[in-house]
C-alpha cells in the first residue's frame, strides 16, 4: 500500500477505486449477505404495500388514485408509510453493521497494519454490534430533530392541500399538494446529504477506535467538521460533499443500468401504461431482475465504504499524525 500522506480529492478517489478493484471479490463476499437481508426486507415491504394499498402495484394506477378524494386513499396509505419507515430504519442499521465489517477488512490493509480475513471482519462487526446499535439510535434521534427543519415546510404545505381538497377545492388542493410534495422532496434530499456528511465516518470510528456510542457520536462530528486547507474544498464538509457526489454518481449509474431489466419487465406487462390500471408483472420475472440488482450492488457498493475509510485515514493523517503513529508502532514491533 502507498505511503500514508495527505491526499487531494483526486487521490482519494483514485486510491479508493484502486483498492476496490484489487479486493472486490473479498468485499463482495462480505457484503452479499447484508445485501440479501436488506432485499428481503424491501421485498416484504413491497408485497405488504401491494396488499394494503393495491394501487401501489401499478405506477399509473397510483397516480390516478392520487387525484381522487384524499379521504379514500389516506387511510390505506398510513400502514404503508409506517412499514416503510420501519424497513428504512432496519436497513440503515444493517448498512451500519455492514460498514463496520467492511472497515474491519479495509482499514488494516490501507494502513499496512494487517491482513484480516472475511471471517475476521464479520467477527469484528459482531463484537461491535451493541455499540453500533447505540450509535445508530443516537443518529436516528438527532436526524429526527433535523427532519423537522428540512421537512416541516413541505409537510405543512401538503396538509394545507389536503384540507383544501377535503373542503371541496380539489383543483387548488391538488396543486398545493404537488407543491408540498416537491418541497418535501427537496427537504429529503437536503436531509439525506446532511445525514451522510454528519455520520459519514461512523462505521470507521466504531471499527477502528472502539468508542462508546456517545463518544462515537461526538467523534464523527469532530472528524467531519472544520477546515484542512484554503478555499471551499478546504472545508471538510465541502470536501465531503464533492466526494460523496462523485461516489454517489458512480453508484447511481450502476444502479440505473442494473435496474433496467426490472423496468423492462414491468413495462412489458403495462405497469407504466395509464390505460392498464390493473396491470402487474409476475413476481417470477420481477424477483430474478431484482436479484441482479442485489448482486451488482454487493459488488459495487463496497467502493463507497472504501472511500469512507480512505477519507477517515486522510483526516487522521492531516490532523492527528496517524502516519507517524503507525510508523512508530511498526518500528516498535
């Protein structure tokens, strides 16, 4: 592995992709089980939504249904929204545990501190499970408070639109609801970006430093704040925003390509055709297409965790002299 030193943004991306290419098979083995668990949860939610909110089985039908009186579909939508919240939170926790496992594999190799096996990395994630859950609970609680800031304007607007529709002003109510949904979408984007930056290094701190949950919560804020150089990209949050955008774009392109088979299957069975409101593709064809996405995700998604580890190491080299600390330990050994 190359010597530890402060890295430019280009060097962080290059080192991350180089490490991923060299170790992708082991990283794939590490992540595949976690990805399958997340898929099962999402598939369960999808089937539950189709049973509880039938219009969800067809995009065109759902859009048409949304134009009707809200009192006819809001009661059906409630359980689906609650189920979605639960699944998203469980999936986020699984991702956090997976991040600890992947970091346990990547960090020693990046720093030439060891060559742990896949089994070693999984054992580390099991040992850190309690602290990981505590950190996850703290991050969710803090994010719930932040969501009020980001989502309240859109939520209030949607509520006003629903009230107008229930009062008989369906046209105005529908327009206000659409505006509110757009505001909520923008708020969700901002909330997700804030969350990613605020807790981007949580798995690395948990895997490498073994702190308490509260100490990890504080440490992640410390590592993702401040300045390491001049200009906008000298701000840690500025560097993180750019780097997350680059890696997310790569993952998004791969996700869109691997998602094409599912879209083709649904299109062939008329799920996007507004004149075929009851059309639905058979699960015998949908599931294999979705599993293709799972397998591709297990192969590509570790790139994001590798980036996190490289950024974590870079922050500690710049601020704490991690390179000197590891060099001293190596000489002492």
